C-alpha cells in the first residue's frame, strides 16, 4: 500500500534547494519507490515546487519530471499538502515559516530557521500551539565524513587544529584502508 505525502518545496531554484533537497533527496526517494514504513506502507513524496519566478520554477519542474509547480505560495499553503520545506533566503525564512505554521503545515527548513534565538523560540511555540512539527536540516552533523574528521581531531592525528574549512559535495572519498569505523 502506498501513501502520498505532499511537500510544498519553496526555494528550490537555488543550489541547495535544487541539488541537495529536490534532486538528491525527494526525487531519489521517488525513484526508489518511496520510503518503506514498518507496517509495509510505502510513503511516496509528492512535491509541488514553489518560487517567485514562474519561468524558473516551471523549467525546473519540467527538467526533473515534477508535475506540480506554482509561483503562488498562498495557494500552495491552502492545499492539502502536509509539509512545507524552505530553502529560500535566510532573511525571508521566519516570515515564511510563520505562514506555513499558521496554515497547519509541518515544517522542514534549511538552517538557520530564524535570525535569533528569540525568533526561533517564538516559531517553536507557534508550532506547538498549532500541533505541527518543525525540523531544521542539520544534515551534516552525523555524516560519515564529519564523524571521520572529528575522530582524526580527537585522536590528535592532525595536531592542534587552529582553523578548519570544509566543502561538502558527493565527490569526497576517504581511504577505505584508514582505521575508521563507519
């Protein structure tokens, strides 16, 4: 048995929203036939792409075979879709998330969710009052490459670390002979 789950995907014409969330996550899950739940149900994401520039959103939808798209965020928020995802401008995010919460949508967003701890707490309280779940995508906290770097530092293999800068893409490779437990 399949169960559709509607996801309003806002801000997917940008690099992070398109590559990380639409292409590598939602579309990949769809290609694999959805997510298998313990009860045997397969949860199938059904995205609607939303953005300010209708031509860009339409082109993205066409390119990736996504049937639903719009430049009308209000209409998307009135839909029966259950989840609001946001990867648009950080400065716009608090207002967008507040609108989604007020519309009764569960929220998943890129980081940060707000510009201050006070603003984040207000959104958390609004979500609790509305009975919706909010989640911020700290997607690199537990990734294998992050754990590997942490282990190298903790073991002292790198000496004293004064500065670190990382880039994250799917092309990194760690030497499989290195003594690390994945």
